[in-house]
């Protein structure tokens, strides 16, 4: 299963902050490799740690591995 499909399945179970980050990931998949964790956090009105937590929930060790 692709990460985008997995994120879409998880959306109903995510907190509001995690949902904003997940939607950002889904909508910006092509450009994520050139987007820093700080840029993601700022775009989602979230903390960098919230971005990392979501990546870990997806099974990655952090944002860099998620990319």
C-alpha cells in the first residue's frame, strides 16, 4: 500500500493537527523532497515534533526517512 493511500485511510483517526499534516503530505507529495520539516510545520500551523510524530505513526523513524 502506498503512503498516500495509507494516509487517506488514517485521516478519520488522526487528531486535527495530524490531519492537517497528513493532508499537506497528500497534496504536496511531489514537492516534499525539497521541503524542510520546518516548512511543513509552518504550513500546517504545527510543531516540528508533531510532524515527526505523524511520520513515526506511519512507521518511519522520522521526517527524513519518510521522504
